[in-house]
């Protein structure tokens, strides 16, 4: 095998790149879930377990912890989902893919 | 009540007719197409609306429209925290597996989840294990959904005179029969009507009929919820007003009571379940029917609910009770059982952990909240019914737009339900005697107060649309596994299309009938079985499917170990929970939902066995599509 052939064999194929794309998108989604978990659980734990619940602050007709810890992150999550799904997820269509190890 | 039930009966009749029409139309569209791929997967041609709404509707079961409202009513704003995991559900459950699973299933020609494992891993054993576990868990799920369908329908139609006459007729004919004789005529009639409709359209139209009816059911759910939201907010005077009133509320008290009259009467006095009795000292709602026999002055001891909040007591109208009984009655409270958490505590409906009748820790401890934030999105990702839909969309653009559509759809549904039933807490006290009736009763209350009682029919159509859209998917999944993964794969790989068609129709009908016969007398703990089955399915399939799609070194032995490991952990924690509490509830290690530990066990075994074993070398011959 000459240098040219060896380099060609090492070069990432289109299918490998596609699988990496799938993995990258999956990692972004899991990372986003983790961020939302920290936001929601952090705020709700800090402000949602009031010692004197009768004095709970009400914002927009709801308890303040619901607005900050559920409503706001839910809106943010919706905007992120729209942005990610419509503008960041790729449209690579089904094609012949290099077999994975367990297929070879 | 009768007016609402009549509206529900008319709605159900129209609704069933439309569902059947859609099944017939979808059957015509399916003609001339390759049978297996069309019947079980709609020829992988779903567009945005069909894919998004079938996905959304399948995820929304009876629990969404009966159980969730009951929980909001009973525990207040804590349910916002409880349901928060849904904010990432569409992105994760559709995005994490969608593109890759769709591609793999197209490449391998797989139309069922076990077939994906068998074909991709080149292993019959992986397919067999997946089939066994899927059918095992899915059948429990199917039983529970059939029961929910029968119960919801009997709840909705209960007061309708024609229905009562028919139920009486059924009751008389079945009273001497073994097995059937123990069930009420109302439940039997509703179960039969519900099953006939669902099995009928699934058998006739297959996956495409399910998707088309899911689209209609998704629209019905949305319209019902939006109408209820507008009526609830208007009648309570805005959500701010509802929250302020909830801040002053204290939980009611469960109690035992005896109804008394000052003088013996000449005829029996019948007090139906739900009757209010208001005296200067107590305001009580009867949780059971009771009777004061002629010549007597008091009833037997029955369960009741005693209100403690001033606003609740003021909201109780005496008119419904006075209409039933025209004599002066009073109530003697014998024994009071306070809430284990939140008794006498104003504001408990506004804050976590929320009031609880049984747990001293309240409804939602922080560890439970974390568990649910994990369980909702990842549990949905691991449901085979969702995975099958991911194999059926036509292109990646459809997936991307559908993720957005389902996200917006769930935002509307779940926020609306939260607001509606917080308003319901203020508008309609005393539903703790039968929380599952909160949805239909509030629909009736809101529409009657607005002067449009006929609208109740449309509003209460949402819960049975939700159950129908779940039960049809589960039914087809079980039958597709039996026909495709058992019969065709192991007994007759070269079966002609004509035989597969007949087998599919027969198996779907038999599975449906078997499930119906089994839920005539539902086994104990059936509601807990829903949790058991859904958790078990996700624990079994999520990690192996993720690794199959994203990890090239994953082996068939690893897949089997992952599936069995998650299932074994699920069973061990369930048994441990039973031994600890003598109830069918799983053991919560460190306060976490067992699903979390199931996933950990599944991941450890799938990974460790994969690195210790070799990938399957021999290619496995695929099935004829």
C-alpha cells in the first residue's frame, strides 16, 4: 500500500462523519437536558420548599418558584428546541453506511 | 349529571363513527401496498402532522386526562415541579434515537423493535429476548389501558337513562355466568363497546388507521383542553385569583360519619355517594352511598370527607342535596383521619412537597422530583411504542418539524391542565372522595355554569381519545411481535402475504379479546402494573437501543445482558418493595425512582459484556419484507 492509498484508508468516510454527526447531536441534547435539570431542580429546591407556604410570593398569578423554576425554563427549553431542531439538526438522508464492527 | 351523560353518549357515538370511517378510508389507501410494511409501519411514509400527532397522542394515555388532573386537584402547584421533565421530552424522545433508528430500520428492513435487534446485531437470540420481554411487559400495559377505557366510559355515561337500562339488561344476562357474573353491567357494557371499537379499527386498518385516528384524537384532546381552560379561567376570575384562594386553603379530613334525622320517616331515605351535608359545625361529603331505613333515625357508618377550608365550605351549594332529600338531616362525625402532611397548614397547595393523605414527607420530596425529571424524557425515549413511530417517518425534515410541533403541543396541553385543575380546586370542593372523577365532573360543572351543557360531551371526549390512542398502539405492537418476530421469523420465513394478512387479523383479534376477558375482573394492583410495565419497558430497551445505534463495538451478548439486566433490576426492586411494604410498589433505593437503578444496571451489564465478547461474525439472513 503506498502513502496515497494509506492516507485514503485513514481519511474519514462520509458515513463515519454521518455517525459522528448523530453522536454530536445526541450529546448536545443530553447536555441540554443536564443544564435544564440543574436549573429546574436548583430553583425549585431553593425556593419551592417554603417553610411558611402561606407567605409564598405570587408572580403572574402563580407561585414565584413555579414561574422561575418551571415556567421560565420550559419557555427557554421550547425556544432552544425550535432553534436546535429547525436550524442545527442536519438533514443527512438515508444512504449506504459503512458497517459497524458488529456488522462486519 | 344525566345531561352530561347524554352529551357524553352522543359524543361517543359520533366519535366512534368517525373513527370507523377513518379506519375504512385508511384501509382503502393501504390496498395494493406490500402488506407487512404497510400494516405494521404504514410503509414508512408519515408526514409531519401524522407523525407528530400520533407520537403525541400515543404518549398521552388515560393518565394524562384522568390521573394527572386528579393529582393536580389533590396536591396543588407541586404538580408543576412533578411534570417539569416534559419540557425536554419531545427533543430527547424523538431526537435522541429518531434519525439513526429510522435509518437502521430502513437499511435492515425491520418493522418491529425485536427485528431491529435481530437484524442489526445479526443475532436471533437478541431478537427472541427482545420479543419475550416486549410481549411480557406490553400485555400488562394493554390490560391496564383496556380497563381504563371501560372505566372512563362508564364514568362518563353513568347517569344516562338509556345506558343504565342497557347496563341493567347486561347485568341480568351475565349475573349467573362464571367470571363475567362478578363484574357490573355498566363496566361490562363499556368494556365491550370500547374493545369492539378499538379492536375493530386496528384489525381493519392496521398502523395507518391508528395514525389517522391518533391525529383526530390529538385534535380532540387539544380542543377539549383549550375550551376547558377558557371556561375555568373566566369562572374563577383569573389564575391569580385561584392561587390567592389556594393560599388560604387547608386540606380536608377523611372521616367516618353517620347520617341522622331528628324523627323516624315513613320511607327509606337514600343518600347517594357525593351527597353534601352541611351543619353549623361540619360540612361533610359522603364518599359512599348510604340509607336511613324507614322507621329508623340514623344510617350505618360510612366514609366521608370533612372540609376544613373556609372558602371550600362557602363554595358548597346545598341545592343538589336538597333536591334529593326533602327532610332535615344532620351528620355525626365519628372518626377523623387528618392528612399525614399538610393538615391545618395554610398555603400547602402552593408549595412543595404538597399535601399528602398518606406520606408524612408530603407528595413530592426533592429526590422524587429528580427521579421524575429523569423518568419522563428518558422513560418515553425507551418506550417501544415511540421507537416504532420513529421507524415510520418519511424523511429527516419530517422529524425536525415534528419535534417542534410536539413541543408546542405539549406546552399547551400540560400548562393548560395545570391551570385548569388549580382553578378546579377552587371551583369544586370535595373531589377527594373520588379524584378520578375530577376531569368529567369539572367539565360538567364548567359547561353547565356557562350555559352550554352540551359542550361537556366534547370536553370529556379527551380522556377516552387519549386511552384509545394508546391502547391501539399497544395492541398492534403485541400482534406485530407475535406475527413478525415469532411466526414469520421462527416458523415460516417464506410465508406468503395472504397467510401473513390472515395471521395478523387473527392475532390482533385474539390478543384484543384475551385482554378484554382478563380485565372483566381486573387483577389487584392493576394501576400499579401500568407503572411496572412502562418502567420495565424503558429499563429493558433504552440502553441497549442507544448503544446499538451509537456504539460500533456493541455486541449481541451485550444487548441481551443489557435487556435482562434492566429487567432483572426492575423485578428485584419491585419484589423488594413488596416485601418491605406489603404493597405492589417498588423499593426506592436512596429515595430514587427504580427506573434510575434499572438504567444503571442495564448500562453496566451491556457495556461490560460487550467489551468481553466478540461481535457476531456470521451474517443473519433477513426476513422477506
